[in-house]
C-alpha cells in the first residue's frame, strides 16, 4: 500500500532547484525594447560599437548591432535555446543552446564565414569596464568550406543576467575584441 506524501515548501524547493538551475537563454541574453549596450575595442583601435534592442514582438527581439549579424530578430527561450530569424527562408533557426555541454556544436550558417557554433566553456569569470561577471558562457564559431581570414566572428561571451559582455571579430590585422563598457541590467 502506498502512503500519500505531503511535500512541504522546503522539500518542494529542494526538488525543483536543479531544474531551475539549468541554463536558460533568456538569462544569458536578457532583452527589453529600448535596451542599449556600449562596447569598446580594447585590442588596438579604441573604436566604439553599440547594440540595442529596437522592439519586441511575441517573444522575438529586434537587435541592431548584434555581433556578426547586424540587425536581426532573436528569440531566447526558457529551455536554453536562442533562435535567430532566417529572413531568407522565413523560419527560426537555432543559434545556440546554452543548456548543452562544453564541446557541443550546432550547425549554424549565419554568414559566409561561419558554419556553426561550439560551446567552449560555461561558468567562466570575466571582467570588463562594466563589471565582473561570474557566470559567463563562451560560444566560438567554426568555419565551413569558405575560409575567411579577414571577416567573421571568433567568439561571443554571454554573461548570465547581463547578455553579451565581449566578442572577438576576425580581421586581416588579427583578432579584435570588443568589451562591454555599460549596459542597463
């Protein structure tokens, strides 16, 4: 005979904590219409770059200045997936899945030079002029049949509850890294 078990709030919270701790895309790319981020190239030029969320529609956010993609619609999901809208094919494509293990690849062809993404590391600690971040996921890009030595993305660093805090462009003069200077949290 099975006895009924009453779950107290403490036991219930203990059981749910691992599920809530899973990586969620919307915590690695928090978005709201009007959000503006400012970056600076600390590699060698001192050039400034900005990104913003222009508007939101049904969970999709229109980013302007997203690294490597420019102006693009993105949809972060609770299950850890980040989707990008493929304008040419009129459908959502998986950009990255933050809940996957280090080393997991995703075939994403967002530009001529990129064939996909790979999760390089989770829970990295990084500092920029905007602060110190303790839960950073690094996403790197790998090339496909079109090898580009002077264009494309090397890596993007997503900090939990902050968004993109750094990215590296590939240029003919070598890698160029942009780091977050300020952003509303």
